[in-house]
C-alpha cells in the first residue's frame, strides 16, 4: 500500500527491508524523502536516523509507527531536528491510503517553495516576525526573561512555524542573515521594553553555523550598545549537538561571547548523545532540558530519572536549570520537586507578540508565601479561564 500511495503522490520509490539495504539506497539514490518505520520490533528508530544525520542527508524524513508509540516518535523527531535533519512529521498505524497520499503530496509541494531565495525575499519584504515566550521562576513565580521565537507569515502559505523552515535554513547560506535579523530585532525590542519600564532578560537561539560567523558577535554587541542594554541581560541558546560538533572551535567562539558578559545556554539537552562531562569545558551558565523529556514526564519513570540526573549534574557544575515544555500542573510539580529553577511552556504562556507581552505581564500573578507554587498555579488556571 505504501508504494502505491507514494506512486500516486508522484514519487519513484524503493523499499528497504533490512538496515544494510537501507544504507545502499541512501548512498545510491540520495533520496528527497525517507519514510522510516519506527515501530519495527527490536528497532528503536535511532539506527535508521543516525546514517541520515551522519551523511548530512537533505532528505525530508517522515516517521511512521503505532499511535501507542507517539511519545517515542516525538522524541525521535526532536532528535532528528537537533541533528540538523528536516523532519516531515509523523503518520500513525493503522495506515489509511488517502492520509498517506495527502501527507506525501503536501511534503512534495513544500519542497518547491522553501528556497534560499524565498527566505531572502521574506526578509526583504518583512514576512518574518518574532513572538516572545515568558519563563517563570518556579519558586517565586517571577517572570524575569523571555525567549524570542521566529514565525513566517508567507504570502501564499500563510503562517508557518519554525519547525517547517528552520532545519532547512540552518543547512543553507540563509542562516547568517536570518539569525542576524532575529538578534537585531529582539535586542531592539528589549531596549524598547526597558525604556517603558519593563525589565526583562532575553534569550536568542543560535545554530552551529552561527558560531563560525566572526561578524555576528560584533553585530550583537553593537546592537546591545545601541539599545542601551547590558550584555548580561542577553542569553544565547545553542543545542547540545551543535555545541559538541566542533568543540575546540566552539570553545573559542563561545568564550568570546561569554567574556563580553553574554550568558550562554545549552538548549534541548537530554535527548542527544552528549553529556555534561563533554560540555563542561564550554562556558555555559544555563541548561535547558528538552521538552520531549519534560512534557507528561510524570507518566515516564525513565524521563523523571533523566531529568533528576541532569539537574544534579548541572547543579554540581553551577548551571541554572530550565525545563522546557511545561504544559500541565503535573509537569510543573515534577520539575519543581526535582530541583529545576525555571519553567517554560504553555502552562505559563504561549509565545506572545511584543505588543501583548506588557499587558500579559501586568496581569501575571506573583504570589508570596510558602505555598506560592500551588497558589501560583491556581492563579494561572484562573487567568487562563478568565
């Protein structure tokens, strides 16, 4: 059925039934799309993903598996994205032919519009914009920082989230101009908030390729000076896979930023192959635990164990711990009990446009007292349903 559905979607297909056969097709065909069955008995999906990222395959990778394995598929998708793969989403068994045709056709069409020229045009035409997601101190409830997140309002495809275009951008020459635009825009906004009396720290995401851009650091420092913003209020986030890709060069690039006063964070930590021992020589001050571990973590004993281990190791190295993907009170309670310092996720707030953030901050409940975490969550719930 899969081969027939793929043919109906306009693809020439090859079907690999063994790992060695898959490697041969990957080398000979250089496929545009790869559909991986992550539900094969005895295979956790990682063996198939590894040769894709090691070969820096440009293929769009689509994961397939049973609904019961949805959390594992989400984890694999996060891992693939973190390693620079273009992940095309997931389809679940039992399979339906029409759904497969629709998904494959959509992915095929998506490749036609996503080009460096389209990104460049989008920058020139003002199609990109930023939203800001607040981070809350778990013990006090204080909102002290926000993370800038890019969106694309495409003239023909509508609103596009970062997962749909960032992997492509990070593998292209567009990554430098786009990252610079994000940094300049976000720092200018931070300056505007400061002049209005709103004092926040700001986090900006970097890719591995940004580290080798010698001019980016100068541009960031100049933007902070122009906005009259102390560099200590800025955090640059880098995924763990990017940090260990070329560690010696990373040390030089990151040390320069850190010496200027900018804070550095390891993003999406806990689902890759690196460890804090590998990263201890890099000048990070924060660690962000991957949402794939945090969301619904109380339903997974292994996730709780990993989070606890990461928190303990990070604390021993003097790193501030942030948990991403905090979506429920159970998530909040779990990470708080395990010793995380800061929470980020939909329980606190979805990403907000800059003009809405100040109003949101004015309504944010900071509750003092020994039961502040519980009372804070009750206040969040009341605000959410107001």
